[in-house]
């Protein structure tokens, strides 16, 4: 199955300068997954796809996903329906000399498979820790642990990374040779995600400082 | 159908401070779509979902998507299969006093429907202009227009926004009352996407300046 992201018309054409390629290297897959905070989970409900943003965390070759036990998508995935989980980073806008060679630089991981509903209490707690630490490193041990009611309301899914692929596009546009002399600017406008100043909860008791785990956070 | 993103266990629980809600306002739907560059297109292939990052542009209540005529997902969508197209913005990491109330602030638009393969040459050219201008404002008129070969290689899909919803989460964590006195920092670490310095294509002829449409670009 092709997982070429149909990001632009150039997805089909030959890329002049080796800018785009599918990669199967595990380290690169891990890097793309670990750098994201939210992926997009696709599940089939009836005969239609549903794609929703979903939090996750990775432990080795297992991706943990969680969600409300009341969500139809999670229930379908928990019942063993095939899923697709995609994590995309947008790294730049590619300006070309021709309209059609405009594109984006990106890194994208696509995972296919059937998720497993985690029921073992020990693995469930471990999975929730992985999820929490992925979203907010240092938070698991610094905050109140989940209680019985919270655990009951939340489904934990495990998705194996056996069937996963990575696509990366980097570098300048892939304009046609014939367009290279055109006096039109071409290049890349890089994009990145940055963190702002932490906003304390107005209900915070006085004197509770912003912890280092938040102050030093990069994404 | 619920489109509640299963972003965190709090998706099910009562949110203390009206932070999360589904919205149906058209202006808000447009705003979320217009602020994004890439969405995630879900299509069913066989009996399994496939979710891929996909460029888009909006014209009124029509979302234009494009891709290679060789991509299986695009072919399925062009044939009228139901699709789901989701655009998500991550606005912040929500740190709570309890592990389970950690969450994210986000804006998410979910569009369901069957796409229409655009075949009219005039609408096709218009759709490609919408797509190009969405990705790179000002680029359509500044760069070479698509030729016959490029047009032939690219499918243009139109997706009506009739069945679309928006979910937004903002504000501080929704911790339990019993946890509020805990001396653990809680609040939001805002996230935003910023543009870097334009990187000119090394093959650019000397003396071609970075145009204002790129220099002034915000995302």
C-alpha cells in the first residue's frame, strides 16, 4: 500500500534533488513519533472513516493511545477493528517557480494495524504513565496518580509498530529544469513549533512556582 | 456521531470551567480551516482506514483537496467513497494537579462527506488557484501557471462543508475540586507555529530577492 502523502502534485513527479523518500529505519520512525504530541487516529465506523486527533505515547515498538470508554471510535478500535494512526510534522512551506511545484517539507509516520485493548492493571498503569510522560515529561511522579474512577472511565489501547512507515520531504523545490532561469524567488520558508510563557491556573494557591519540568520544556 | 477528540481521559469527564465545547458556527469552522496548512484525509481502502496528510484550500463551503492521480486514497475518494478530513491546531499543553487531567488545548475541524472529482477545466484551474493561494498567498499569479502535463497528473477533489463540526478546548486544567489545594503547579504551556528565515534555493539566479509575500508571511 502506498503511503505517499498526497500533499502536492509533486508527490507523483520525479523529485529533482532527492528530497523526498520513504524510510523504514526504526530510529527515524521513533524520532518522528517521539517528536509529536498528537496524532490522527482513523477508524472505520459503518462504512465511513472517522479521523480524530488523539494523544499517544511510545514504549519500544508499542504505541499507547487512550480515550474515553464512551467514544465510538475508541470502542471500535478496542474491539479489534483496523486502525491507521498518523503523526505529521510540518517543517516548511516550499515556494517554487511554478504553481504546481509548490509543496511542503514534512516528516510523517503512518502506522497500520489492529489495536489491542489493554486490560492488565499493571500494563494499564504503565501505559498511562507513558502517555502522561510523553505529553508532559516529569508530570507522572509530580502529580496525583489516577484513582479507580478515572481508570474505569478510560480505555487504553496498544498499537504495535510492526506495520509502520515514514515519509520525509526536505530541501528546496523540485522545479522543472526549464523553469530554473525564471527570475521568481524559490526556496523554503521554515516552520517550527515553539512554546510560550507558562500561564498559571488562576486557581493555583499563592507561592506555587512554575517547575523546571515546565520551564525547560521544548517541543 | 460524536466527534469528540479522544485527546485525553478528560474528554469524557465534566469540564469544570466550560473549557471545551463543540461549535457549529460557520465563522469558527472557516477560521479553523483557514488557519491550517495540512489536514488529515481518511479513506477506507479494503476494510481498513488510511489516514494521510493532505494539502487543501477553502472557497466558501467547498474544500478543495488535490493529489496524484496515482494515489490509491485519492482514487478511492475520487470514486465517491466516504471520506473524513480533519484539521487540528495544537494550542497548548495543559498541566494538571492530577496525571489524568493533563490535556491539550486545541482547535479541530472535522468534515465528513463524499468528495466530488472536479472535471470542469474552469473549476479545476480555480481549485488549483485556491490550493496554491492557501499554501502560499500571492504565489499563483507570481509563478508559472500549470501546463497540460501537470494538470493531467493531478486530481482535484471538492468536499462540501455541509457535514462539519468544530471542537475547541481552551483554558486551564479541569482538575477535581479535591485537588485544587495541592501545591502542584497547574496551568497551560502555550504552543504556536512560527516561521523562520526564508532559505533561498541554491539554484536561484543571483539577484532574485525574497518577495514581500514570503517575507511578510505568517502562519
